[in-house]
C-alpha cells in the first residue's frame, strides 16, 4: 500500500498561500526547491482539489492539462468546469470518495503526492488518509489565506521523522501520522 504524502510549503503562521492565492513570498529557487524537485521524482500520482488545479491556470496551465507530466493526476471537484474541447490529461473525480482514495493507495506504483489544497487536505486528514506531512516552513507570515488543513479543526498527532534548516531560514520537517 502506498502512502499519501502532503508535501507543501507553509508560512510560519500556517498558510499554504496568502490572500488572493499569493505564493510570491515562498522560495522559488535554491536548495529547498531543488530538494522538493528531487522528491517529486519519487511520486507516481498527484492528488489535488479544484482550487489548487485552477491555480495552475494563472501560470499558463491550459484547462484539462496535467500539471505533473509523468504522474497520474487526479482533481477532486464537484464543480470544476473544463471546456468541452479541452484535451483532458487529468482524471476528474466529481465525488470525494474514500473508496477511490483507498483504491489509489492499493494500485499506485509509488508514493502519492498530495499537493493541495487546504480544504481537500483537511477532508483527507479527517478520514485518516494522510500518512506523512512534508512541510517546507518558510519564515514568512501571511496573516490570512488558505490554512494548511482548511477548516479542519481538532488535534493532530504526529511523529517528527526528519528536520532540516536551510540557510534561507526555511525549516523542512517531515512528520509521520498515525494510521
């Protein structure tokens, strides 16, 4: 069975993006990004919610395209609207289904990358489907935006398995979550 790994940048105050989906203050180059790209080569599947997928549009991703070539990519959304003539390279899952998540964990050829967003991650967390957190904690404070786990409330137990401080102040932390 393959793990679901939430590998995400987060501000010191717990936001994966600021207001208006601002990610400009997170590092976009350097050793922390190089290490992230190296980890990306280990994933076989990518999961995301609609807002995370549509965020790619602002960076030139055509609707329907796969933002992670080489990975099976799934967008979980009941409301996404793709153009009828779009070449679709992602699987759209219109109903959040624990059965589909469990099937992916059983059949995926490698670890599963959860790239966001906060509400989708919170839903997966509340159903105990996230196995590991990989947080790139940037020394920034957004004050508002999208929370790491969206509106999920409640305690989270985790075990720190790795920690690395980069010269730019980013703290990488890896946590194992109980299953």
